[in-house]
C-alpha cells in the first residue's frame, strides 16, 4: 500500500492491461473511459472516498476501461492482498462489494428478470419516460411513454451476429454503430426502497441525476424518489438522454 500523486491527464489504468492494483481516491477526480468506434467515450467520474479498478482485481481479469486523472489527484494504491485486508476491516465496504458481485452473478446466470420482478400488493406507481435529447426525441413521442408494468428494460435491437439479451427489452431504440446503447442497457423496477434504476451490465454505463452507475463505478443501482430524474445512457456525453417522472399513486392492497 502506498500513496501517489498524479497530474491531470495522467493515465492510472489502461484498458486491456492486467488488473494488479486498486486505487482509493483521496483527493481530486478520476475519469473512466472506453475506446469505441475509433474514439474515446467518457463513462463517468470517480471522486474522493471511491475506489477505482476493484472489480478487475477481484475477478482477476484485464482492465475493461481506462482510468485517468480528470484533475490532479492523490491516491492510495493497494495490491490484491492489501485490498482484501482493507475490505475485511470495513464491513460496509465488504457489503457493497458483495452486492455488486451478486448483481454480476445474476446477469451471468441470466436470471435477472426473476430476481427483480416487482412484488405485488404494494405501492401503485405512475411512471413516464420522456425524451431529453434530439436522438431520444426522434424515437419517443413528446409526451413520453407511460410505463405500466415493471421491470421495464431499455436497450437496442441486436446487431447482425448478436444474440438477443437474456433480459427481454420493452423499449428497443435504433442505435447505429458505434453503439452507445447495449442490447439491454438499464432497467426501471420496484425494489426494496421503492422505484430503482439499475444499470443492466451495459458496456458504457448509465448516469442518473449525475450519479454514474455500472461495473466501473461504486454503484449499479439507484433508488428514485418521487419527482423527475435525468437519465443518460452510454457515457457522459451520450446523445441518449431521458427524463423519468416518478409519481407515487394510491397504495393498493396485497
């Protein structure tokens, strides 16, 4: 375990290299990016108190994204053994990592639909997905779509040679190459904390109200309070932008 300082623009982890260390951000900000279609796509940012690169170290696989400094940063680096020791000493951190791993296993086993099906006999929610960008407005009506059953999955049709995703997609949006949307990109569902939005293992992640979700970030799901929420699917500068209106209706009996 050691502390380092890096300048803005410096690359910490490179996509495709072995995952040998985890970084805890002490000061500054990192950005996560992937190269697709000959260009860089920024997926989101990681700030103080958050880890970068932990999933690759846990799973023993190569980096699936590049991490570099968005602003000058001070970091604490852990090798695999030191990182696991740190997790053992912090039950909350261990719980968060176990939850993320559990979600990844669900997707790998193609059981996510059964595990996230909304329970009956609870709150009657009124949900509406509206376009918030030119790309989204080209495929959604101005008044948006009423979501009348949960879970509700958003993605794109499979390209030639691709299989259908294991989770059925309710809203498949045409997305030309290089794709910003995954075949199943995000889900709206009813969870333990009410309405939640879940990144469904997408390639480029999902942002909700400025919170970045996906395998490269500390969270993969976010509870949504009643009101209006901004959703960006496929990287921080993605043309796929939506507004999700969450309205708590009358409670119904079970």
